C-alpha cells in the first residue's frame, strides 16, 4: 500500500526561531489590532487569541523525530539477530543431514532451499526460522541422538521470536515516528499560518507606512529582521 505523503514545513527557519519570531509579530499585531479589524472583519477579537493558542500548542507539542543514531541502533539489533539466525540454521541443517542422511525431502521440510534468499531478507528469514523450528521440534528425538541439543533447539525458537519482535519494533518505530512528526509539523504550520495571514494583510494595510509594514514582513522561511522592529531596507 502506498504510504501517505509526509507533511512538509511551510517555512525554512528552525522551529524554535520561527515560533519566537511569530510571538514578536503577534505582539505587533495586538498593538495594531484595531487597524487590522477595520481593514478586514475576519481579524476579530478571537483571531489574536486563536493565534496565541496556536503558538502555545506549537511550543508544547513534542517533536517525536527519531534520530539517525536511534534508527542505526534498531537496525544493528536486527542485523545481529540475523547473523545468529544464520549460524543456528546452519547447525540444524547439519544435524538433519546426520539424522536423515541422503534424505533431501526431509531437509526440504526445514526450508533449506530458501536459505540463500533468506540470508539478507528479514521477512524470509523470519519465515524460515519458524519453519525450521517447527520441523526440528517434530524431529527432536532423532536430532538429539546425533548431538543436536535441547538448548540449540530452544535457541532456534528464541531467534525466530526475537527476529519477529525486533523487526516489528523497528517498523512500528518508523511508523510512529512518521505519524508523530507529521502531527508536530502540522502544529508548527498552523501557528505559522496565522503569521502568513497577518503579513499578507499588512502589505496592503500599511502600504504607505513601510516601517509598520516591515513589522509584519515574512522573509523566506519566516519573519525577517523587521519582525524584531527593524524596518526593511529601502528599495534601490
């Protein structure tokens, strides 16, 4: 199934910088609120409050982005289990050969023919481990007679379960991270959107007052220097 497109930021500034600059802009908006309301009735009394609430929400929403190091640790854990699984499978195949010599059909029930394809594929390896463990449990007595211990059988079963757990955890982590990050960015965009509305209105409202217009200016990625109270440089 095709994954949904990730939510993209509507600005290029660091999130904290964007929020701080917009709080400054919000203060300028409150100082000129009457002019905005006269210009456009949509800038009613609730607008400033809703904008502040959006900023507060953006400030307090946790960023669940999984860091590169965390993903590398998860991947390393899966790869370690994969290596252990390969050794465990090679061992059980050896003892099957001893317990059932010249019996390719018996070895096939352990999934031996899929081993090469499964060596570097988590899903196939997980299936192979479960198949081999089921067959080895069935043949436990014959295998044990040739030296395959109960501990080795238990280890084969443990690896089957562990690979399922580690691989599933990794995928869930990725999925949860995507959902959490999308929610986080959505809250940031919501706060930024109020600033976009005010900035667009200010370009028309204060067209004859460049200093005030500059208080609401958005640069590429967020409020520019004018948001801190410095008017934009005059056009050449």
